[in-house]
């Protein structure tokens, strides 16, 4: 089994600490991550996440100087960034490449993907390995996922990522979507899992069994809400399958301990509102609408929100 692994701790983990990793930690993390066997370290958003917030930390900005510092530490061939097309201008993509990044992930909103395809084409012309992230894929019907996959491949994407942003996919759904995309795309298929329902590992296994060859994970699972696929679990699994596969479990565990002692916000957690969001396939933007001292009431609020979204979707269709 040949897999490409991306460590997304510095980027997705930033949702937990305001993207406020300091440069010394980021350099050390990237160096140990590559030593542990990760192919790529996704070090930052470029100019912020989907919802813009003030005072973004280092790994929420993705400045050229930061990119260059990490590339000097681990080599450009291990440095990746992610972006939302609405946040950048025409100079950002070549600037990132000049600074030392070689992997670029482009987030694609299902409603209006045209700007994303422009980014993909520009990034390929510059020389990037390009991934397309279908964000909140659990809320997109399968036929549209297939159409977006074909469009991504036509634009030149190397990898189509199923991004389970809401942490709502079930393993059977993950397998079905992976199989569908794999059957129509000339590009590779990847999975970005969130762990709202505790299913990130199961979804990762289902995706790989269905043909996915790229996988995201983070140390201690540090990421938005309850986090991502736990890197320590994933690397231990891969190492168990193939002890000579190039993964260093001891280094992964050392890095997990270092993260835990250096960044208090990295402590694993499963906030109950995020479990409810995952259950009802609601995005993190709905979190404030369901928080309640009485969890039974929170579940009822989420059910109402979910029903309203489903009705809106039916009307739009």
C-alpha cells in the first residue's frame, strides 16, 4: 500500500490556539514530522481560513518569511500550504512557490467553484503539486461530488480530497464517495477526516480500502473542534502493516509529547456540542446556535437547524 501522508497539525491545529504556534516550535515540529515519515507538512493557511478573523497567528497567515524558514529546515519538497481562493490575489501563488512551498491545497466551495479552478491552473503552471479540497463534502450530493471531481481533474489537480469538514461521514459513505471519485478521476483521491463522531480512523481505513492514496492526520488529533485523524494511531497502524515502510513510530510519539507539553490547546477533547454538530451534519458556524446548558435542548436545537437546511436544500434542488 503506497500512501502519501500530510501532517496538518500546524494548520488545522491552529483552530484550537488561534494559529499562534511560534516559529521555533513550528520549525522543530516540521523537522520531526519529516523524520517520522510524513511526506508533507501543511504549515499554514495563506491569508486566513474561510471565515476571516483579526490578529491571525503565524500559521493562519502563511507569510513568505515563514514559508522560507520552514523550507530551510526540511526542504521545499516537504512544505505545503492551503488557501481559500477568495482570500488571495494573483501574486500569492507564485510568491509561495518562490518562498519554498511545493504543495498547494485549494479549498473548493461547492456553490461557486470557478475561482478554485483558476487557482489550480495557476498553481500547476507555477510548478506546485496541487490538491483540491471539496470542503463539507458530507453536505454535497454524490452526483455533484462526481462532477466536481471531474472538473478538478480537468483543471489539472493532482489530488482530489474529500474533506469531511463537519466530521459527519460514516465509513460506508466514505467508501462510496471514494469509489465514485476514483472511478471518474485521473487524479489521486485523498481524505481529510474530522473526528466529531469518533470515526476518523474508521473512515480513513474505508477510504484506503476503496482506493484513496493520500491521507491527512494531526498529532494528538489537534484540529478544529474535536480534531482530525490522530497521527499517532495512523502511523502506528501503517507501521504495523509494514515495519519497513519508512515510518518512525518512536519519533511520532516523541513529537506528540512535545506538542502536548508546548501547546496547552493541543490536549485531546471531544466537546459535546461538536459531537452534536457531527451527528446532524452541521458546520462549526452553527455551534453558537446549539450551545445550551441542557444537552437535550442542544440536540433539539440542532435537529431543528438540520431539518431547516434539508428543506432549503430540497427547495434549491
